[in-house]
């Protein structure tokens, strides 16, 4: 999980992408704040939060405390994880994913090349990140 707030990344996969190349996997629905996900994130971030301090992205099994706090969330996420492969008969597939959901690179075969295209620039492959607690434009003036 890249962040707790919705953030979008974009990939383009060529038609010949296969499981042997370890494509993107995504757990459907894991971007929604369910009680299990919130328990998992809370436990992951509690001091000393050594796992969260070591790696800025939360890993599904990266924290023993988080796994113990939300075992149902862990099982549900693992069960819904699936490869995102190109659409059949398409020369390329555009994937737009909310990476506040749980996702990972698949396990590829040694020597297989994984190809994808990402947005250029200093954006980590996604759209520019905005502060999730920002006020809508003009809201400060309306509140005064």
C-alpha cells in the first residue's frame, strides 16, 4: 500500500505480458477503508512502528502486530489478489490503479523481462500527489 489516501498510478502493458514476467497484482476492494483495513493500518503505525519507519509503503505481511490485529483483512486481501494482465486481443492495456489499495509485482521467472510504460517525470509513475488534508480552493475565504 503506497499511502493511506487515494493516489493514482498509471501503467501500460504490452499484449504479450504473461504471468512468467511477474505483472502487477491488485487486491480488489483493498483501497476501501473497512474496519479490518483500519485496524491493520493502525496496528502497523503504532510505536515503535519499526516496519513503517524502515519502508514507507505498508506491506501486507510486513508487520506482525498488524497481521495479528486484522487476520480477517489479511485473509480477504490474499484471496482477492489477482494479476492485472493485458486485455485479450488488445495490443496494449492501460491500467489506472488506486495504489492506496494493496498491490505488488508478481513473482516472475528468473530471466523473464517485465515491460511496462509509466508516466514520465518525478511522480513515481502516477499523477502528482496532493496533500490529502488540503482545503478546497476558496474554502478558507468562505469560512471567514
